[in-house]
C-alpha cells in the first residue's frame, strides 16, 4: 500500500503550516483564549484558505476532497493548537451530504463551505457517557415541522455557532435534526474549556427544528467517526510539536555543566515518546482510511485508533512535562498548553477506557489466542 501523499496534499500541508507559523502565533492564541476561546476572524481565515470547503461536494461550492486531505489539515492545525473547531465543518459536511434532503444540502452546504455558517454537532448528554444510543432529547411533530426539547453539553463553540446538528427521540427511535441557534426556545451558556477553546451548554425548549434524517443513529455514528478521525489527526500534530519543543528545550537546558540532552536516560525517554508518536500516526492514517468503510468495520477501526491515540497522548504529554520540570506546567510556557490540549483530546468523542470497551465489544467470535 502506498502511503505517500500526493503533490496536492503536500501543497495543502505547506499552505496550512505557513498560516499556522505566521498567522496563528502563540500570542494570538493567548489573546483568543482571553477573549473567550473562539476567534471569528481566525475562522474566516481558515475559510479563506478553503479549509471549511475542503470536504464539501463541488456541486455545493466545495472542493470535493476526501478524508486524507482532511487528515492533513487537522494534523497541521494541531501543530499550532488552533482553537477554532475545523473538525465540526468536516462533521457537518459528512452528515448533510450523506443524509440530508437535497433542499437542505443546497441551503446549508454552500454556507458551510464559505465559512459563513458554523454548524456544530450537539450530541453529548450528561447520562450518555459517550454512548450514542443513549438520548433523552425529545422531538414532537408540529404543524410546520418539529419541536425539540433537550439539554446538550460541551457543544463546541455552542454560543457562537449558527446551527446545531441534534439527535432526539421521535416515535421511539433516534432521529437527527438541524436547529438554528437564533430559533425561539434556544438558549446557550458559553464557557472556556480546559485547553482554552470554547464550548457551551445548549438548552432547547420546544425549539423549531428541521428534520435531517430518520436514520438518526447511523448518521450520528458517521458524525462521531468523522470527528474521531479528525481528532486523531489533530492529536498527531499536537504530539509532534510537543516532542519537538521538548527536544529543543533539552538541547538548551544545562545541568552539571552539560546539556541534559546528553543524559542517556533522558534520551531513552525521548525515544519512547517518538515511538508513541509513530504508533499514533499509523493509527491516525488507519482511521482516516477506514472512514469510507462499511459502518461496522468503520466503527471498529475508530475505536481501535482512539485507544492507541489515547495511550500515546497520555504518554507523550506526561513525559514532556516531566522532562521540562516545573516550568512544564506554567501558563507562561507553551508546552503546558500542548499538554492541556492532549488531555482534552484524549476524552473527545469518547475516552480511552470507553473505546477499549468498544474494541472488546466489537471483537469477532474468532478473536483471541485460542482462535
């Protein structure tokens, strides 16, 4: 199998990396965190680069690119721990282009592509514990459509988004709806999360909603799997930069009159960090390549990838902090922000323990040493 990237993908990587290095400095990120964790100007710059349009079909003013291109983008944005939730654009595109009726696609996908509309997934509920089939949100039929009553937690940029993709119960099954933030009955409470990004609690009280699909659970699984693949790629970028920062620090920090990079025990720990990074990179590739697979195969692949990424993120983040010493956890020093990002990514779309359970539950009957 050929794992080389195409010339177009390398050019895409280079363009995003240049923007991160020159346009999204650590100082700009700190200012965005202080201002609430979401910068609409930065989001518009991502749109100008074509990133919000990347996976939108060409028929709806998009670029029509695939999962590997999205992976390249997410990885490079991870290097700069960019706060703006580009993964949500990929999720919205995936759900709307695969499941929404034609008129909804025509109304929303061009706006997603241009960056005009930020459409985010609002699926997490307090009792769900990452389980997608647990949903207490209720929908009822109304004369002009449907009305939703729900409370959704940790919705990315929820009080800044233009619309939400919301699963809810209708006639005993999970159905997927689109709800505009400005609709009646919608209230949001925004806050800054652990890694500095923005999220919100979203409450719907008989809020008018537009039906996306009655095959809600399948659509929700695709949405979450798209998010997992993007999260894995982003984590690889975060870990890669974390390792680079740590190595740079070790080549500058002296103890007993010599650079600590010369200590064999510390060199071994860096080697272990790089090994975990490469394991994570392989599984990130695996996740993105499996996004187009049948649902059962895709779900197994995402769980496997998230387990390895979770283990790698925890190891790389903790080792980076330990190799830096006390400065590694100070707000003024950049590596602490990479550590916090890795900590939050580990629990995004299901933590390591949850996905370990998913891997176990999805094993075939022939799995095991006695097969």
